[in-house]
C-alpha cells in the first residue's frame, strides 16, 4: 500500500455534486493499493498512520497523533499513486490493483482506522470521479508505504 498523508485544516469530497465526506481538521489520505497487498498491509498502514505524531503540542513540537487531537480522516481511493511515469508521456498503471482487490483492501484499511483506533473516517465513492477540496495545514505531507 502507498498512502499520501496530508495534514489538513478542513477537507471534503464531492461526487456527482453531492458531498460524501467532510472533516474539520485531521488528515486527507490518498490511498493506493497494488496487486500483492494483503490484510496485513492494510493493518500495518492504518496503525502507522493512526500513530504518526505530526501535530504540534503546547511547545509547537510535532508530538501529537491524530488520536491525541481528536481529528478526523478523509480517505480517498487513489489508483494513480501506482502510476509509472518512467517511460513515455502516458503513465502506466500496471502496478495498481484490480478494482475488486483494491476496494477490499481499501475498505479493510478504513475499517481498521475506525474500529481499532476509534477514528472518524469519511470517504468518497470507490471508483468514481471525485472532487477533493482541502486546506493543507503546514503544509505537512508524508508518504507511508507498507513494504
């Protein structure tokens, strides 16, 4: 799995002119799944993200996790994270998982964040065109990978 983690002040996702998810502060996660990702990859990545200490404490030091701050998560499926741009001008998406496998792992990842970590998780709609709007806080942007 490959997840782009963006700390945000506000975030929302719209599908077909309907807001399907929104959070006030927390993370925007762009979540990519590849062919050989498993339940363990979903668990590892969710656990790593839930524990990332990238919010400032009272001394302005990045020392707090999303759980510590009560933030929410806007999780967006993003197969283009596995786009290979090394050859030519058109990305190759051969490393992106097929939709049925990707959706299963993506859902397990989101459930882990909700059920195991008690986090608010909002989403778009898997496989749909989505408009994502957010204010990056910091800006703070990281990439978390399972392997």
